[in-house]
């Protein structure tokens, strides 16, 4: 069984510390808006890839090793994936990031001790604006696979109901499931079951 050289492990830890320190400095520039409070966001998504490359002088670094937990992981029939994840920072803040299309971006921060359940609030704002509140564009058809450790299934259903309605994808969902309920939420429930989603299912 192979072992990792102590110097390599030390270098990896040092690189992680340096990247996190730079993240902490960068998010101090994030600001809130009435519709986002208590979340704070940059004026435009900040590339975590560029931050790490600049901080580590282009040395390789796997950004997903910073991930504390995943909120959503989606995959399309094309093989493309998109992951929404959270980094718990030493300062007591949570950093919301997304990874997809070959890039990772910092989208917003919230305090871990906030009276408002920031994960739920972030997901609501993201879906209700199709990403616009955080400077991203959520495009493309419905994903074929959905994975999430979130135990609150209604929260995940709400996310997709809001997102699909904003993106005018109701008919596309109904074509996929071959059925039409009076309540679009029931259509999304059926579609979500067909993606293999189960509350608190194992992440890949």
C-alpha cells in the first residue's frame, strides 16, 4: 500500500491554508443587498480557480478538497455536471460555491450562527432568480441525475419548482414524465423520483 510522503502532506496543508487565507481576505469585499440580507455577495461571481492559481503561483490544487459539504450535484445526459457546495471558513462564515463547465466560482457568504437558515435562504434566492441574484445564469434542460445529502425533500422539490417555473420549463418536465398533474409541484415530484433522487442519498 502506497503512503504519502510527509513533506508532500505538509505542502498540501500549507497550500490549503494559503488559499483559505486568501478567500477570507477576498470575501471581506462582499456586500449585502436588501433582497440578499443576511447573505453577502460579490458584484460578480469570483473565480476560485484564478484565486488559487494566483495564490499558489499556478501550482496544482484540487479546489473540491475545500468542500465541507455538497448541497446539490446534477448531471445531464451529455455528461456535464454541476455542483453547488459549501466551505465552512475559520472566521465562522459559510462560503457558497459552484463548480461546473470547468470552473469554480464563489457566489455568496452567510454566517454559520445566523438566525436565518442560510442554506435554505440561499437555495430559495438561487432558484427564484435562476441564478441572477448571484450573477450566474442557470441554463440548459432538466438534469438526468440529481444527488443531494439534504434530508429535507420538500426543500429540494421547492428548489426545482421555482427554478423550472422561472425558466418556463413546465411543459418540458411534463413531456419527460409523460403526465400532467393539476399541480406542477406533483409533476416535479414525479420527475425528481425518475432522476434517482432520494432524500439524504449517498453522494458520488
